């Protein structure tokens, strides 16, 4: 049964990788906020699969902890737009490497807001992760752009979303917390896209559908995966996205990654996997649905 869950997780992360590649295929021809807005609209099609039998669709707009609902809404809305920004302006492996700092950000935020104790192992992962960032970015030695900022913000805002999910506790309905992210992305990006709204057509429309619908497929597969395997087991396959990112970057986008950046990417991935390995001790005590990927 656990193998089935891991297999579904791998399929989910393939779907996510192709979804992210669809953003890059648009090539900045559509406004960042519009892409995130349209992705949120398509995200609502996942609700029938997310909803538990005792939940109603109206529970998306209900909460017992409104401040955490609002925090998840805003953080997920920011994460959606900043991820689009990152994949538009950076090679996919570089964008993924910075977004993969999310587990380290989760650890830091958990210290402050969840009062978790952090041992040498997790501190080592945090230090290793930020060393990897310095290797990838090489501040002062290479030109940085808005994509780098977007990727870092995506990782941080994604971590805020995960921590808010954990803080809400088991009393909050799953559809409410998942829906908060959709509502936040819809409203926040819907307002910000208005000055540059355009009607997508042709190939760009197909790429938008690929971005939004494949993200939904990924979310649903993750939800199915946690029914067969512990959350700690399906977290590690996330790093398979890097293999797909490298493949797409070389073959589809013709954006080779230099050797130094590859070293930094490997260091960041190692730090993330070290963090998740340590989390295997803690994750079973958390709500299994907390593995839903922030978008």
C-alpha cells in the first residue's frame, strides 16, 4: 500500500513539473497576476476531490480560526504569483532550487510560531540550504533578476501557508484551509491583474490550461497518495521535480545550467531532503493533508 502512495506522489510531481513548464512556455506574454488568477479559477475543480463527506462547499468561506484562514489565503496568493514570476524569468532548475528552500523556512517559522525544538540535524539542514543559495546566486559575481526574488518569496510564502495549516489544527475543516488558498489567489491576483488584463489565445490558452489543470491533477494525486502512505514517505518524491526541471531546461528551453549552479542546486536539494528525513519523526503526528502543495 505504501508503494502505491509513493508511486502516486511521483505522478503528482510529474504533473506539477509539467504545469510549471507550461508557465515558462507562455514566456511572459501574459501578465503574471493573470496567470495566477486563472490558475486559481481552475483550482476550484479540485474541491470535489478535496472535500470530505461531512464537509460542504460553502465551508470554503467558513472558519473557526479566521486569522489563520486569512493568513493562508494571503500567503498562498503571494506564493502563486511569485512562483509564476520565478518560472517566467529563471531556468527551471534554478527556480526550483530556491523554491525548495521552503522546508528550511518551515523549520524557522515553526521555531517562532509553533515553539518547536530544533536539534543539530535540522539546524545543519538550514545552514546547508542557505550555503546552497549563496552558491547558486553568487551575489556580486552574477546578475540577479526579479525571478530570483520571486523564487525566494515563493519559498517563504509557501512556508507561511504550511505553518498556518499546522497552526489551525484538526478542528479546522480541510476544504476550508484548501479553499482559503484558492480564494486568496483569486482575489489578490484578480485585483492586481486588472491594469494589464488581456484575453489569451492560441497556444498561450493551451499552456494556461496545462498550468492550471495539471496543477489540479497534482493536488488530487497527492490527496490520493496520503491515503496509501504516510506524509513523510510522499514528501521525498518532491525532489524528482528537479530531474524533470533539468530535462526540460536542456531539451525544451535550451537553458543549460552552469557547473557552479548545479553544485548549489545539489546542496539545496540535499538540505531539503535532510529536513524532510528529520520531519519523518514528526509528520505522522500532523494532519496528513498538510502535504497539499501551496500554489
